[in-house]
C-alpha cells in the first residue's frame, strides 16, 4: 500500500505541472473552456490508464467510499460519460466535476492542446465549442503554431505513465480505469491488513 501511495504522490506532482502548462497556454491564446461546460465529461470516449486514476482511487479509499464506488461502477453496462460528472442542465452539457482535485491527466488538458500530425508536425486540437466561441483566437493560434506551440498532450500523458510501466501501459474507458484502480487499492489494502494481523499474532 505504501508503494501505491508513493506512486500516487509522484503522479499528483506531475498533474500539477500538466494543469499549469495547459492553463497557461490556453489563457495566453484565449482558448479557455466555456464556463460550466461539461461536454468533454459526457463523452463515452474519454480514456485513462489505471495509474492516472490512482490518486482518485486512493482518495475514495481514504474517504471510506472505495467499495461502494466499485459496486456502482460494476453496475454500469454500456460505454457512457464519466461517473463523476454531475449534470446541471437538462441536456447534460452544463455540469461539474465532483472530483476536480483528483481528476486524471486527460481532464487537465481539456479544451485545447497540441498533437503531432501524420507528418510529425505539431498541430492544434481545440474543442468545437471553443472554436465557436473564439474563432479569431483559434485562427491566430494556428498562425502562431511555430512561435507559440501548444503543449503536446501525448508527452504529458507519457510523463505520468512512465512512472509505472505496468499500471500506465494500457488505456481504458475512464470508468473502467477507475474500477481497475480501485481493485488494485482494495487488494493492496487487504494484503497490508493481513500482514499486520500476522505480525500481531
Ligand atoms: S474526472 Fe471530472 S473532469 Fe474528468 S471526465 Fe470525470 S467529471 Fe469530467
């Protein structure tokens, strides 16, 4: 369990850097998310590794909510948006994250970020709402790709996942990744309790 906690602290340290890097870029370019928008969280295609969900899994464990959350996640039958997204509008497009401090890497890059295109050049990915809200700033950001390149999303994810090859190797739907992370935490916790019991005996 101690190893998982240490690993989680290292993941969280990288998360701080990722959030700052992407926030800075999006603010400089005027490409921030629309206030209260939760369309990314609604998408059933968000992916994360087990490692990326480890801080959240440990947080839930410390809150005494690990078993209950695991049981709820096991009830989910089809790909759907994030379990932790709270819808605040009828169509679900307005909402909020209920685990904002523990959200995984991908959520810290929502909105606008860089990727390598087929030719290996840095390109800009921005969500359709941001493009609609800020067409001029989006165009300007494309013009400035060389002088003001966006941070690369893939590199940031690698920065996290290289901390543990095994837990950071495979990507799953965000709800499945959390389910697997909770299973890891609960398994390690029960193993730690057994060891403590044996030492006392
Ligand atoms: S963890 Fe939070 S920010 Fe990330 S997809 Fe879920 S609700 Fe959205």
